[in-house]
């Protein structure tokens, strides 16, 4: 267990054996790749995450970003790691070669990013924000803007940020007060303050390019009146060199419970009246442009939640295998045993493992659907894939991030008292994980998006067809020995879930629109449980077929010889574990999901009807 970040075997199982993403390589777009090379790339990503990023993360939590003399200083080693990351091609993994990219499928980037997130999320903030800011310029910028910024940003010389939040405009961006005034030369003068700006200032690169949402004087209130501007920390001379400072100033960084190596800044623009911004796209298209990156950005945050779950589990598993405490229930005279021999520890670990494997497949599936949209010619199939992505994005963002906090807590529990100390990193995992539930829209916002918009797409057809499409794999799983009760449970839970959209509509009609809002988060949780269970069943079907092939090759027919083989053979143990994960999840989690769905259908509205003082 040298790798304590992710289970590389399961990563490659989900990609190449379950989803078969290598089929993308048959398309012209990805014809330069094959399964072997993609696997080697992921192995290199794992090494970089383990050897470079994870040690930097542990040290970064102790040192933290510093704000001194009006300047922000990153954790020592960050700039060097960032340059190495860029040189290895990971900043532009999916971009075209003309932009310095590798043209990788997004699903492979997702898998690599799970490793990077598991290792060091604060570092990945530099990566993701720079990439997303540059991508907006690539998609919506003028030729002059592309020439000025893309090479420098994609090349790792300049960083990027998203400057959206203000004191009076957090999730409600329509309340933004940041002002822009037209200048006669086509530029804009900007004045205002932004808060909670990740990496708003640092010493990692020589320049930082801000994507700033602002309202041009005279434009309407609300989100429709917002525009977006490119605002570099240092202005750009005509020859591409850096010019004078652009009246952009960091006035402080937040003191946070976690991700201490990532400076969360308060930024002041135009204090001296000379902050120049350059319109990106058209006036009043700010929200439209920003939301272009929303699906990809929310999937990335979901990958961070997944990374947290994974690193928490891998550390807890190693500790449970090594920590000796108490006697075996099966053999009380055997002396102290590793704590993995204790039933409650085993239950906790298998619970974590089953969620992680199911969520991994779910997240990769969503990224794979994005890639398939880029290569299929059939318009109907493209529309179906887009519908699946739109349906799953709020789930992929919210569900794994909530589990990240929960699983970091489970890891601490496995460690016992030691887990609560800084001697081990699991307490850091818990502190770092919570903000993922807030980034890119809180869990509540994702739930409202799912319950009030996404399940209603095409009058509910997208949601209904997605559940219906599960039947093919479920029918295959029904043929596996020992899964009869599990399939019955899955079908029962899925059927109950399928009726909830109609119930929400009826409840809203009877009680008011607040009804759907009240039920949104519990619905997201229940939907997530069913989706994860489906991916686990899918994985079990694939694993069972491979395990039977191994038994046949070894001529193992009786149960005892097969059990003995599984105990001795690593690959057989892995495949058997895939089946156990599906059994555990369906047998232990879905009955609880039934209760969640029953509570949804029960229709209580007391939280809405209680007067404020009653709280």
C-alpha cells in the first residue's frame, strides 16, 4: 500500500474495464491515444501527486500562505511545483496542440485530477482557476486578447482568477455593485471590491489575470445587466511585456479552518481611479460567459470531494491494517490483532470503499459523456448525452463533497485519539474538506438546481429515461449468484425514487413553490444513493465475469478452492471486493434510502410553517 491517495487499480478498472473509455480512441479526435499510453499517463500522474503534491500539502497546512507588507506569499515550493505541473502538460491536458495542449479526453483528466485533488487541493486552485480563466478568453476573447493572454496563461507564466463575490453578493450574484465605466478608447474603468477570491494575489507567477463580473453604468439590475472583464494585475505593453501596475490591490487574506496554503483574498480595484478592464465578449453577457464553464467547474469540485474520500479511506485502511489493539472475536487467545479484525472497523471501511468506488464510476461517467458528445455524429445521441450531463452535474458536485467531510470524520474515528492530533494528516483532511460543499454553489443550491430544473427537463423525460436505462445492467446483475435479494432491493428503491418528481409537483401545487425547495436536498441525497448503487452493480457484473475467467483458467470449481485463491491472489481479491462493495451498499445503504424517500413522500412542511421566533 505504497500509494495512500487513490486505489490505482480501481481507477483503471472504472475507466477501461467498466466504462471502456478507450473506445474514444477509435474517433478521429482521440486517435493518437490508446489504452496503454493513457494508463501510463495516469501512473505518472499518480507519482507526481504522491511524490510532489502530497508532501507540499502537509507542509503547506503548517506554514500557510502569508500576507505581509501588502503582498501575498505562497508556501515555499509552490512555484516550483506549479512549473513542473505545467511542464508535464497537465495544465493544458485537454487543449489542442496549437495551444500547448495534449488533446486528452476529459475523462482521463478527471481521473488524473482525482489523484491531484487527493494529494493537494490548495495547489490545484492555482491550476483550475488559471485554466478556467484562460479557457474563457480562448472561447470568448478577441484575437488581440487571445494573442496577449493565452500563451502566457496556458504556458504557466501568468495565473488566472475568478473575481465574482462581493460582501452583498455571494450566491446571489445579481446584487453585484462593482461598477464599470466606458472609456473613449474602448476600455473600461473599474471600481469596486471583491471578497473570497481564491489566489487573488500570490508570488507563484509574475502576473495575475482576473475575470471580473461588473455592471456597466446605466445597465439594468440583476444578473442580466452584468458584464465580464479581463483585468490584469499588471497592464500589458504592445510588445507583450508587462507594463505598469493596474490599480489592483490585495487588502488582506482570510484566516480559514482549512486549505491554508491557498490564499483567499479580499481585492480592491480602482482605489486610485486608474484600474483598466477589457470587456470579454459582449456587454451584458457576463453571466452567460461565466456559466459556460459551470458544468466543468462543478465536476472538478466533485472530483475534489472524491479525492478527499479516497485519501481519507486509504489512510484509514493502512492504519487499520497496522494498528494492533484488542483481541480477535473469532480467536480471543490469539493476542492483539490489527484493528481491521474488529467488526465495526470492517463495517466502516467497507462502507467507505463502496461509496468511493460507486462515486468514482459516476464522476468518470459524467466526464466520459462530455467526451462522447464531442465525437458522436448523431444529433439525437448528442442531445441525450447533454441531458445526462446536465442531470448529473448537480449530483456530481454536491454528493461527493458532502461525503468528503463525512469520510474524513470516519477516518479520524478509525484512528481513534491519534486521528484528532496533528501527528497524522486525517484531521487536516476534515478541515480542508468542508469548503468543497460551498465552492461553485452550495449543496443546497445544487439540490435546488436538480429538483426544480434538471428533473423537469423535457417534462421529466430525461430523468425518467436515465432511470429506465439502468434496467439493462440490472438485468445482467440479476443473473449473478447471491444477488437476488440485492436486485429486489435496488428495484424497490429505484421505483420509489421514480415517483418523487410527480410528488414534488403535486406538493408544490398544493402547498406552494416552497415545497420543492424544502425537499430538494433530501431528494439529491436519495438520487445519489440510487446512482451509486447502479454503478456498483455495473462494476460487480464486470468483476464477476473476470473473476469467473480466473477460476476457469485455474480450474477452480468448488467454493473452498475459490475462496483460498481469492485470499492469495491480489487481482482475484480486488474483483471479489467489487462484488462485496455492491452487496454491502445495496444491503446496508439502500434500505436507509427507502426511509429518505418515504420521508420525502410523507410531506412534512413544519420547517416552512414555523415562525422565526420558534427557531
